[in-house]
C-alpha cells in the first residue's frame, strides 16, 4: 500500500499545475457584466452557493458554479477535485484518538466503515477576478448522515512531499506520510451542520504554533464572510461533473471571502496545501475520522510586481521603467512608486521618483527621466496595496532593473586652413642699409592684375636688417576659396633710397585644399 502512495501523490500534483489559473473568458466577462444577481452568493462573489446545494449554474451570466454550465457539463476550468481512496483496506484515515489539535496525527488504513464519516471527494476553486477574492470548497461523502455533519478544511502554508528536501511532513506514524507540518497562521475552516439542519455554520480558526485558536463564526449575520449549504435533494449524475449521483445530504459547499482568510492589511501570505477531514461530532475536540490526503494548491493574497527598465541609453537620452501588477483584485487601487538611484545599494535620496495611480492589474509606467551624468542607475518599484490587496516591492538590483548610461559620442570635424605669409628683403645697389617700411598686399584668384581690393588688407612692417615679414592671422585659405594668390610689396624708401614696388604676380602661390 505504501509503495503505491508516491505514485498517487505525483499524479495529483501533476494534475494541479493549472488548478488556479482563471480562464481569460471568465475575467473579461466579470469585468463587463454586473455581479451575479441571485440570492445564493456572497456579496461581491459570482459563485452560487444554492440553498439546495448543487454543482450546476442556475443564474444568468456572470453567475458561476462548479460546473462550466448546466446539465452534462464538466467541472469549470480552475476547479480542483481530489478523490479519496476507495472504501476498503486501502482507504487511509486517522488513527483512534486523533483530534484537531494533534499536529502529528497517526494514519491507518481500512478503519473507516461506510457511514457519515466516509469521505469520497473534496473540491477547491478560487475567484480571483472579484473584489475581494473568494475561496470555494466542497465535500462529498458515501452515505446519508443520521446525526450532525462536521467537516474541517485545513489550509497549510507548507505542502508535504516525502521526496522533497525538506519534506515539510508531519510524523504520521509508520504506515504513511501525508499531512504537512503546521505553521503559525495556518487556517482551519469548520463546516458544522446540526442534525436535520440545512444551513451550516462556517467558522475559522488560526494555528498558534501549538493549538488551534478560538473559532470566529464567519457565516450569517449582516455582513457575512462565508456562506454554506448542503444538498437536500438528489443530484443526478448528469449534473455532478463526474462525481456520480449524490443522495441528499452527501454534498456540501461553502464560499469564503479572502477577507476572512487574509484580513485587510495582511502581509503577503500563501497556502500551499489543502485537505478535508470528518469530525465525529459538533465538539471541536471530537475524534477525527476519515480524511482526503492534502492537495497542492496556491491560495494567496500576494500581489506580483514585475518590472522592465530601459537597459541602456546614451547620455542625453531618457530612461524609464515599466511595472506589471498581477494577482490583485480586478478593481485594485493604491499606487505604484518608482525610485531611481545612482548607487548599487539604492541608498540615499533617489535621483528620480514618481508615483502612479493603480486601477487593477496591468502595466504602469514610471515616466521619463534624463540622467545628467553617465553611469549605472538602479530602479525599484513598490505597490502600496489597498484594503483587499497586499503590498509588493521589488529589490535593488533585480533583473531588468538596471539602466546603463554611456557617455555621448564625440565627433571631430577637421578643416585645413592656410594663413598666407610673405617676406621681403630690400637691398641697395649702391650700398648702404635701407630702412623704412614695407607694405604687403595679397590679391585673390579673381584679381590677376592686383588692381582691385586686396583680400588681405595692407600690412606695413618696419625693415629690420633689410628684411620684413607678415604676421597674418586674420585671412585664411580653405577648400572654399583656394586658388592662385599674388602678393604686391611696396618699399617706402628712406633718406638715401628710393621707393620700390614689386610687379603683380612676381610672387604667387597656388593653394589647393582637399579635406576629403
């Protein structure tokens, strides 16, 4: 028997991979239509908890139930159904004397007779597109009861997996290992129906670390957080989603608001295991009887926040971040705050911050920021949460949250320029050292006779040792005005020497500038 159990657990785990992924059509339908208007729902929920419990949809859209529709329909997408082992020698149950406060109940086989305590199936569904979210549960059993009906659904943060490290399993004795280790904050939802009653009382308890806390009744009253029912008539096989025909009082269901599981203001919490147990009587310390082994689930109030920032940019270009909010209710409010830091520890005052309002799940942008200094910048984003949704915060250095700013590229543009210069030497035929001044004029390519205005205005230079030279730093020749340039030089004369002027073109230079 124990050799078969790991295979069973593996099959169940594989079947639950998409157990709590709401279908896209359900999400869009809930956004477009008013909430289910039948009287058999909790306020804000679309899930029918009919007075005479059943599995089929009775109300108009967007009302939903365990089945995807009316007669002959299978379970809707997202419903988890966990069967018990068939009655007989292989049926697992809790050993004699086990009660709810026992964190390590012993498991035995073949000890449950086919009576009111003999469970056959339990089911789980979560409404994630409502506000608040809701958890739905059902149980089925073998036979009609003769007394009270007492079913307990345990939600644990840990899931027992004997093949994992750590296993997170309780000590169930030598026969089997199936129930998880309890963690403070685990929940127990009790479904108690009096003998002959039709409206169960739904209560919730919290594990303290050693015992279950006092019960809080969450059904009934003005603003209930739970609603339960039991079938008072036969459920035909073609309306059971594969569970088979159900006699009266062998199918019970309940809807529980996430506000009961995760009170407003709660931090992020997730239950990863769920299972159902039958209790012998209304007394909470009463002996536990049958149970259906835990199923791996994800029941969570956590919101998800993934981000994707500009990976790289050049100095002068803007950068930004995008945050995607998920796992929140359809009308989630609050804000997402973006912070940008210029250091790898995200310490000190951010260089940029911006908050945007939230309206449900989706993408939200930070707005643009243009860094003034090259380097690496680090983004963080935080969702504030609201009454129905827990906060969520990214961490400094998360993937896709770094923007690298490179220096702007430098462009060098060069252009050749020439500043024409000239030098004159004045000598005397009859001897002596000429003094005085020399005047230089430069004429451009369009003036071959040096008769117009010079391109370089007259520069007069004193003779020193019979020589004089220009110091032109104002007129240049480049590719736009290259060609043949001619100097015209005039000597002023002195007391013993006559004036003299060079001929136009005596000195010329062809200047060609190529910048390619």
